[in-house]
């Protein structure tokens, strides 16, 4: 995460996996439905804030 320039705080959503594309500077959040449920509006809003705060072009979401 340090190489991607991403820092998470205790207030941020904690995804199961967070992918980073260095060429597009885009993040992709993967959430496991069996542990936390589907990606919801609360997690989407939190991760969009993380992406903006860390200078990323955006963030996508997948529930697995």
C-alpha cells in the first residue's frame, strides 16, 4: 500500500482486498460477501474518500 501511496485510517473502510493499477492510478476494492456482506453505499462513500485523499483517479468495487 505504501508503494501505491494509499494509507488507511481506523475510520476508513477495510476492504478484503485492494488492487491498484499504477498506470491509471485507479483502485479496485474487493469485498467478501460471506464476512461483511455486499459492497454497500457506506463502503462506497468511504472508499471514494480514500481514493480522493490519496490522489487516485477513482475506485471500482466488486463483491465476491
